[in-house]
C-alpha cells in the first residue's frame, strides 16, 4: 500500500478538524441510531484497513447520515460519512467497500488537509461549519448546516483535482483488491454515480463538486478495472459472505430516509400490485418506526415465512417485541439464538447481546444487563454509536455506579460531537473512579486534553 502523503498541517490538527466537523454534523443533522448498521460499516472499514492498508496514521470512523442524497465524504482525521441515500443505489457489499475505500484513500493521501493548508496560507478562515456545508452539498442537508457564499467561494480551493481523484481511485482499487473484494464493483458504483448525478453541479451542488466524474476519469477507472477483472469472479461479500444479509441491511438503512407515514403509504400502494416479501419486510420496518406494532408484527411474520430462512430475521422480530414493550418475548427469542465466528456472525451476535442487555434492563435484571454491556464495550464495535454509551450510562446510574455513569455519558456526548458537555462528565467521573484504573486514566487524559485545547 502506498504510504500517505504528508501535508503541512499536523495529524493533531487534522484530528481537531475532523472532530469539529463531526460536531457540526451531529448538531444539525440526524446520525442513524442503528447499532447493527453502525457496527457493520465500521467492521467493513476495519476489514478494508486490516487487509488492504499497510500503514495508516488514522483510526477510521464511519457514520451514517439521514439524507436522501447519493453522497459519501471524508474529512481530515479519518472521519467518514455515508448518506442513507447512497444505499438506494448499492447492490452489493463490494460496491459499498469500493466507496469506502475511495474515501479512506482521500484521507490517506491527505488531499483535504493539503488544501486546507493552502487556504491557511491565503489567510482565509475555514470553519468546521464551512467544511461540513461544502461536503454535504447545497441541498437540504447543506442548507441545514448553513452553506454560505464564503463556503461556495472556497469550493474551488477545496475541491479535489483530477490528479487527487485518480490517486484515490488507484489507492482504493488496491485496498479493495487486497481486502478480497471485487474491484469491478467500484467501477459499477461510480458509473451509477455518474448517471444519477448528471445535473448535480448545476442544480444541487452535490457530490460531483468534490468528486468530478468527467469521461476521462471514467475511462481511467475502466482501465484500472480491466487490469484486475481477469482475476475477478464476481462480487465476493468478503465480510458477510451473504448477499441476502446485505439486502436486508440495505432495506433497514433506507427505511430511515422517509417519514414513516409517507413510507407506509407508498409501500402499501406497491403491495397492492406486488406481494414481494421484501416489500412486506420494508413495510414491517416502516410500521415499527411509526409505532404501529400490531400491524408491523403481522407483516414481519408473514415476510419471514416467505424470505430465505435466515436467523437474523428472528432478530428483527425480537427488536419489534422490544420496541412494543414485550420484553419477555424479546428475551426468549434472543436467548434461543446464538451466533459464533467472525464477520457476519460477529455483527449478529453483537446485535443479539445489545437487544438482550436492554431487554434484561427493562425486566429488572440489572446485573445481567451490565455484564452484557461490558462484553459489548470490550468488543469495541459500537464505539461510534453514542446511544450505546447513553444506555450504558443510564444502567450504571440505576446501579448507583456514578463514576462509570458519568464516564459513559462523557462517551455519549463525545460521540455526539458535544465536547464541552463530554468534558463536564469526564470531570465528574474522576472522584468516583478508582485511581489509576483504566477508566480513570482515560477520563483524566480526556480532561487534560480538553483543558489544554481550551487554553489554546
């Protein structure tokens, strides 16, 4: 793997910029609160990094934004954001891996960092809000963050050059190939991007402004692909090894895009003409989000009998029972299931444990719940999910464990990008934690770093 190119701004500055953009995005937009989806994209990122990258100065973190735009972007420090709208066009895990590898390559090559350095030389102030607005685009999400004339003026200064994009393509191809995914899938997804975004520059100030796809670049992508396709045997699903699972996860993520009432109406109209079990599954998810639990259960059970016999659909039913308040029914399903192994099994077991931990908490088994939360924390796949730490903090408060409660609330606010409130909770945790314990030292380190940053 090609070593990262070094920009003039430091890695510490890049991390600071990434955190600030996360804060802007979290403050103004909705980050998807689905532990399975969060674990999946982060494990997929870990797989790409572990198998496909020789060295990285970044610890990549992946987030999913509720937004219909076909968009993904990375900011300095290894922070990578995927829109729910991206999943509308994805047909396989390999296509998603291609998009993610491309964004990881922009980070490794430090393309944005070098452009920020150029802007600093010109003495133009670049705020986190400006960066977030530029990458989100001029549609609804960009307007929510607050795209301004200044941001628009800086677009050409921050936009990737053709050389940047070709380098990210080349590095991305190398990453997905080494990681065991089909490189041809990366070409397919960028071809879709090119078709779907024909008028994006003129109308919506979307993804193409930072990811130009002129014919010359498509030819370059095709040439790269043709060198590797003789070794390709189709999409590999190198993480999940299960196309049905990817389709299910895609349906779950897309369900977050629409208001439940609108989606329910749309799906019922479609079902009147087509009794596809996947439509029934989508409708069950929409009904569950709209809190129409009885109807959701009927459609979910019907879909499960018609879809391929996969145990992860039982997890969906358990989740429905949990949300409906039937905690004992959820617990019974979750205790019956068990997933062992790596890859997909690791994600499914994580979801099973998470749902079971919350069900046990509601049923009054606080110690059993705490034990499962601890196991999940050690597995570290939910470190980007703020709500994991929120529920863990609540549980610790119920157990009168104030040190851990404040610590996990600190984690919650840090993941939400609210570093001021996170710092408050980390400080509050210290008197209750055992000195020199791992948790105490981590909280102390975060307090010291926060106070140093405030002074600077």
